[in-house]
């Protein structure tokens, strides 16, 4: 039985469940990633390298936004104003990266953040810790 996690009203549970199902990813994992990425806040953030992350899932302007824009017509504004779009994009990216890692879920999660081994590893640890805390406490 899946754990029950109490979500704030600005984190759309139905979108998480649907996106997780559509891309065969654990919904609790997507929640943990959202917790790490934005703490559930749909905004934009300028990174030290000049790129920008957008939306509740913090989709990067350089690594993924061009592909999402070209293939699906997704723009930065929609990622910020439509949390479901942002969550769906996150689930898609994790699935693509996971498939590129011979199905390894945690490799896909790490690649969502970075392909640099140390950054990938650090990100996986952060997501794992957020996941464990949510599952144990039931709190986002």
C-alpha cells in the first residue's frame, strides 16, 4: 500500500499521480524531487551559470527546455504557471533519462539534475533523503 503524504494545496496530487502513471515512475519519487527542486513553489530561478530553472519542477532552460519546446510546444511561462505541465515534464525527463541508463531509476533521477558524477550522486542522496522523510512522516 502506498504511503499517504499530506500535500500543501499548491502541489497538485492528481497531476503527480497521473504523470507518475503515464511514465511508470513512483509518485512519491516525483514528490521527493519536487521537494528538493522547489519545495513545491512554482517560480523561476537563475543559476550561477546563467541558465534558468522554471516551474515547480525547475526545468532547466539549457538542458531540457529546448527539447520540450521543439517537440511539445512547452514554454517557460507554462512551466511556471501550470504546475501540472511542469510535473508532467519532470516525469517525462526522468523516464527518458532512466531509459538511457538501462532502466536504472536512480541513474535517471540523478541525470535529471546533472551528468557530472559528483553532482548526480549528491542529488540522488538529497532526493532519497526527502523520499524517506516523506514516507516516514507523511509530510511533504
